[in-house]
């Protein structure tokens, strides 16, 4: 099949209102806090991963719903300027999905508080079948589970690889895992799903019958990948952290890039880890997604 898109993403977009604080307050101490800086930034886990892909030379298209307000218009313009195809995205009369993100300036840790109106939910009957069947990789999240499950099934049956960004258990998590070919889960999620305390054993027990590779991100500890019975571990490069927002999304985008160029598992994981680490040295989810050359320079130094 002639596949028009290298990667098609289905899921979340967002406008992030980022407040950088001297430190994240404990609830007992949260009275008045001086904000060091406040910015209005494009974000969202799926579009951040896709913009990582476009920055690294892939053809990427987004399936999701924007609000028709000023935030939504600004976000669409920004994503289009990054080379992301939006011809399959929809616009609805609602405020765009947004998040307030508190960032600790000491270590880059953050707290995310998000809001999305019901009108922005993506239903399965809105999915463009031809786009999903014409992709080499389809990347989904767990926000609108029914749509993600349907998209993953269409793509997998058509022969695409299906990756994901999951960080919590939902009602449809089991059904979604059953359609994935490469689950990429957040730290602690494989253990929560399977009841296994060890990440490697948890990955092995995931109810993902079509999974060729299985991966879990582990923050500052790097990532773990299963290639069949083979275990691949990779530490995160040491960098000066500014903001961890979007690091997991950049990891997944870089993972897809390395996957499609045929990198072996060891190099694939090193590349994705290095890209995520670089993203932590810069503010914001989309604030200067690293290029291939930048990632490879970091890989050469560690």
C-alpha cells in the first residue's frame, strides 16, 4: 500500500498557561505565591509528539478537535507552521482545551491542571478512515478511548504500527491495549495494569497480544524496552533541567522517528531518551523541539 503519511496522531491538543514558580507549594502552605514568569504556549500530548516527528523530517497529520476561540485559532496556526497537516482536524464552537501548568524552577517538576469542554470530544464516527489506513504509524492517547480504540484497530488491520501515550487506566484501557502493536506507557502504569511490582515483569504481562515491542518511560531513570524476550534498558542523559513538560511526548515522537528509519532497539531507545532529555533543557512542551542533529550530538557526548 502507498502510505501517504509517515505518522497520524489521534487525540489531545492544548493551549498551556505556564506559570513558573520558585518552588511548587505544599497545599498547607499555598496562600500567596510570587509567579516568576507566565507564558501562553502550544501543547497537548499528541500534537507535541507529532511536531517532534515533523521537526525530524516525517510527514505527520493530526486527527482531533479544536475550539473556535482565539486560543484554538492561534494553536492551529502554530501547528501548521511546524509542518503538521490539519486537514483531518475539526473545529467546534467551544473554548479550546487548555491547561494551567505550574513549573518548579528548581528542578523542572510540574503540576498540570487541565480543562476540556464536552463539545471537543472525538467520537469514532468522525475518524477519517483513509488517513488511518494510509499511515505507516498511528499514534493514539487515552483521552477519547472509543475513538482511539477504533483508530488503532483500523490502522493495525491495515498493516500500520500503532503506538500510544497512556499515563492512566481508563474504562477502555484493556480494549485499547488489545489493538496496539507498540504500547509506550508512562512510569508505573504497567505495574498498575498487571499488578506486577517489577516493570519488566509487568511489561511481559500486559494484555497486548499484537505488541511487537513494549516500552515504559521511567523519567530520570530513562526507559525500558522489551523486544520479544530481549530486555533493553537505557539511562536518561544527564542534563540541566528547565522544564519537564512534554518530555514524554517528545520521547514518543523521537521513538517513532527512529522506528521508521529502522534503528535497532538499543539505538532507538537511546535516541528517544536523548530527545526527551534535550526537551527538558528548554521551556514548554513545544518550545524548541530538538532536531535529529541536536539529539545525535547529545548521544555522541554520553
